């Protein structure tokens, strides 16, 4: 975390959030790898049996979605959510910059004191 702390955008208190982000990224990568290896869907077949129960063939029954697709989508949603907390999206950075600029502005009381009105 030293690099992130050096940017001034992430503090030591954010370590748990950064760790959660990294964990979700690992889940995302594992799901992505599974999809690369097994595809987004697989064919389903139904076994055909004769009257004695012996399997004599198989019949195509459709497709089944790879569960890794849902896992990847869930991890991506979490990454977006956690990333915005850390200011990793353009919108989140803009919001954080607005908050920071409001903190830099002086209060009305401070402005009155400087002007000698109080």
C-alpha cells in the first residue's frame, strides 16, 4: 500500500477497502479464465435409453450458461462499487475533487474575520 498512500488519494485506513477490491479482482480474473477455457455456455444432452435402461444415444437439449459468467458479473459490480469509494472512476474522482475544494474554501465566519467585519 505504500505506493497508493504516496498518491495522497488512499490512506492507511482504506487498507481493508483496498484488500476487498483486490479480492474481488482475483474472483473476476478466475471467472474470466474459466470463461476463456469453457466458454460462456455449454451444450446439454439428454441420454436416450432403451426399454432395458441401456443408454443408446444422446439427444441435444439446449444450452446452459456457464456459472462463471454470473460470478464475473457480480465481481465486476463489486469492483465498480468499491472502485468508486476509492475514487477509481472519472465520476468518483470528480466528486472527491468537489469535496476537497469545499474543504479548502473558507467559512463565512472566517471571511468576515479577515475582512474585519467581526
